[in-house]
C-alpha cells in the first residue's frame, strides 16, 4: 500500500473526544521506549509525524493520524515506565483501558515488543487482557537492526513458545520491524490494506 497522505488530527486523553469518523483504526501499544512513535514515522515515511525520544515516557496522549483520508493510525503512551508518578501511571492506565474498551472503530491493535528482550510479565499480561476483552491484535517485534538474523530468529521463537505455553493455544500473527532500516514496512502496511479491503 502506498501512503499518499498522513496527517496529525488530534491528541487527547478522553476516548469520547477521539475523532468521530467511522473509518478503520489501528493502534500501537507497548512498553515505553519500545518504538511505537518511531514505527508510525517509518510506516508513513515521515521523520517527525509522531514525536519520539531516547527517553521513555514521550507519548502521553492518544494521538490520531489520518492516513490517505481512509483510516487512522493511533499512537498511544507506553506502559511500564517506572519513572512516571503513580497517579500519572493510573491516569494513563485509565484512558488507555477506556480507549481499548470503548473505541468501536479499532480494528486491530499492534503490541510492540523489543526483539532484544525476554518475554516480560507486563506484556504477557497486557496481551492476555486484550484476549479476554476480545480485542484483536498482532505482535510487532521492534528494533530488529539491533540483532543478527540468527538471534532474531531465536528470540522470536522463544517468545512465541512462551506465549503458547502460558496464554494462547495458537501464537498470534507477528511482524519483525526496524524503524531504522525499514524492515517489515511492506508487511505491516499490506496487512492493514488486506483488512481494510475485506
Ligand atoms: P513512548 O512514547 O515513551 O512510550 O516511547 P515509544 O514506544 O513511542 O518509542 P520511540 O518511538 O519514541 O523510540 C524510543 C527510542 O528508541 C528512540 O531513541 C528511537 O530512536 C529508538 N528506536 C525506535 N525504533 C527503533 C528501531 O527500530 N531501531 C533502533 N535502533 N532504534 C529505535
Ligand atoms: Mg511514543
């Protein structure tokens, strides 16, 4: 799929104030610093469409980006960032939870996982929660440029093994990406296109 137009529409912390358009929507979620905002920039060929930072905790709101006037990409705050205060963490958690529970336009989420890390409880629990709430999702393994191909394969296999041991009968759909090299771009965009056409 070609992205001809990518526009920032609105940021907010209240799901009822998200855009009213009834068009398909895809949301990026995962730990702080995993590369959600960078991936949105990579997919849309834009350097600064979504704000990124080397420090975790950059994205603090629900951000809607309209693509080709036909669908939305949504950048969300990260979870699991120890340095934000407890009350801020609760606020984040509340509006992220409300977003997933209430946003009818959400077609599928992408749960981002840093390919270098072993499975983390917080991610496994979040995916379990999505499953319990019947929210479809795929996994995106990020920062593939940081590992050699053998290590990528090994880590992905370990991750899928852990998921199918603990939580799922079947491993979810997954992608391997790098926002630095563009790895996985076509795969993710084609996947979204297939859903939009179906
Ligand atoms: P929050 O908004 O804080 O939740 O973080 P985020 O998940 O949006 O992460 P962000 O995109 O801001 O990226 C965090 C850091 O990781 C930045 O320094 C990025 O340059 C770096 N980064 C993101 N994706 C990649 C990647 O694919 N490869 C490499 N090498 N670095 C990446
Ligand atoms: Mg971000």
